[in-house]
C-alpha cells in the first residue's frame, strides 16, 4: 500500500459548503475510489489558512491516476470548482507532499 498526502485550497467563504458536499460524498464516487484501490482517504480543513490537507492509501499510482478519467470524477470536479482554486479541467489545484516520517 502506498501513502499519499497533498494540500489544496478552499475559498474562504466556502468552508461549510465544502464540508457539506463531503458528508457524505456521492455514493458512486465513493465506490469509484474504492474500485480504484483508494483506502483510508481523509481530508482535514485548516480554516485559518483555507487549507485542505488530504491523505489516502492507494494500491497503485496508475489506478489512482485513472480515477481522473472517470465520468463521476469529472462531474465531481465540475461541481466543486466554484468552491476552490481549480485547473482548466476543473481538477482541484493541489501539491503533493513528501513523507518525512511515519510511525506504525
């Protein structure tokens, strides 16, 4: 299992709406994530900095990357684009983080 962490931003006036849309996420999106080998996916909000910190365990990088091409992911990104800085394809702008410590 591979662990990933990344950060994204959420617009300052959209914290509550962002949380509402994730509780729960669309069932078909949750199933797509699971079908592509994503486990233990979590997102935390740092409200002072409008920062989203996400972690996920994945079975393979290729399967994780394939999620972006799914119809449900494309719809999800389009629905979330107004809440956060996004790329031209509606994917959220994000930066991967490098793991420097892990305690099991």
